[in-house]
C-alpha cells in the first residue's frame, strides 16, 4: 500500500453529502440486488471485513476492471467505512459481472495521478459524472 494512501483524507463533495448521502439508505438495498451480476458492469459488490468488529459486510459500489486492476470511484471520499475496511485489510473481494475476484494492495489514488488509466477505464459520460459529483480519488485494487 502506498504510504500516502493511508494519510490521504478526501471528504465527499457538498452535493454528495446533501443529496446522495440521505438516498443511500433507500438506494443501496435496491442497487445491491443487481450489482455484481453478469450484465450489470456499472455496479459491483465489495465484500469486506469490519476493521474493529470483524464482521463481514457487502457494499454496492461502482467499479471497473482494467487489466489486472480494479478502479472504484470514491463517491463518498476516503471516509466511508467500506473504503477504510479495505485499506486496513489491504484488500477483499469484488463481485463484478457475475464473477468473484480477490483483490489486494488497496490504495487510494488521486484522479490526477492516474488520469490515463481513468480515461481508458471509464467512458466520457462517466468521467463527466465524476466531475459533477466532485469525485477526486479512486480506490485502486490489484487482482
């Protein structure tokens, strides 16, 4: 893990906090029903273990695979529990397009640091959405 990724703290944008935050209690259970399925490439299920409780959790999130790397846009910044859990454990498991992947080397990276990889992995409308939502970093996970 990059030593800077442990210290990089990026809060969610005001738009995400005010609009999307309250919607997660309603949307997450609905998205979790379709995320990770074979024909649902825009959403994945992230399996992680609580860093204090040791409990197993499943969180729906956006994710894309590019070669031997998964990129997960951090819509809610680096403070979300699932992100912190993956960083603490160094990895976890992702279900994407109907397949399970063991991921490791969890690392937070700023969008500017990996712009070519982001451009190759996400279509222009998705990247425009990232800018609109104020997404400034990604979780990079190796297979």
